[in-house]
């Protein structure tokens, strides 16, 4: 004992401390995640081919191009929200990113419902076998970005792991959905809704729980 109670207390408190690795900046991680998505998307488009009318539909808001734009915006918003939620002090960015993601989802859903409303004799149904290839494409493309976001969330030891997992899962799936939309030539309004617009919801269901488990395990591992 040194005889100084304050100094002894500080020494005891610091005895279990370990070096902390600095987190990469949010902008760098966001760029890396989007680059991963772009690279995987390019491969997917090279394999499946770009939809013949893709470029034309981009000029028509109430069309497949509007769904593509909405999913892309939702994906970028989800990615930024997941990263910002993991870093203390980035609450403003998180709110803005969540608003952006919500706007993208609203655009995609609004266009989907508008296409159904103007389609004659359309019948509501559950997803069928011909909807599955687009859903699977979206989830496969979104898997790696989702894992990258989960890695960052676990490394950051966040206070809001559930929100991060949901934002990451939804955003990554939406990015994957934009690639599925770009490669799909179908014009059936119900398929566009059930094979494309619902992708973020399917991704949230498929990815959120595994991401949450991974984030919490990574967080506990850093505390050991």
C-alpha cells in the first residue's frame, strides 16, 4: 500500500483495464459496406443480366424504376442508421438516416400499391414459387453487407443492439432488393409487391435475430 487512499483506488480501478481499439469512422465503414454491396450486385447482374427495360423505367416514377429507387434509398438509410446507432454522439445522423430509410420504404411501398391499384383484375395472394427467386437473390446479395454491419455493431459495444440489428437487417435486405429489381423483367404488379417491395420486411425477419445474437456475443467477448 502506498498510503494514499485515492491513488490506491485509482490503481485498483485501472488494474482490469485493457487497451481499446479505435473504431473506424462511420463514413469509411459506410463506404466499405456500400462497396461490398456494389461488387456483389455487379456479379449478380453479370450472372442474371440487367432487365431489358431497366433504364427506361428509371425515368418513370410509378414503375419498377420507382421501386428500385425506393429500395436503394431505404438501403442507404438503413446502413447509415445501423452505423450511427452504434456510435455514441451520432444521434443526429441516426435520426436523419432513419428518416431517409423510412422515406425509401414509403416510396417503394407507395409505387407498389399504385401499380396494383391501376392494374385490372389484380388479385391479392401470398408469395408463390415465381416470387421466390427474386426474394432469394435479394437476401443473398444483402447477406454480406448485413454481416459487415453486424461486425461493426459488435465491435462498437453498442447500447442499442436491437435497433442496430433491425436497421442493419432492413437496410442490407433493401440493398439486395434493389439488385433483384434491376435484374427482374417482370411487370406483374403483384409480383413486384411480393417479390420486391416486401424484401426489407423479409430481410428484417431473416437477418435481425442472428445479427442481434452476433452483436451481443461480440460485445461479451470484448469484455472478457
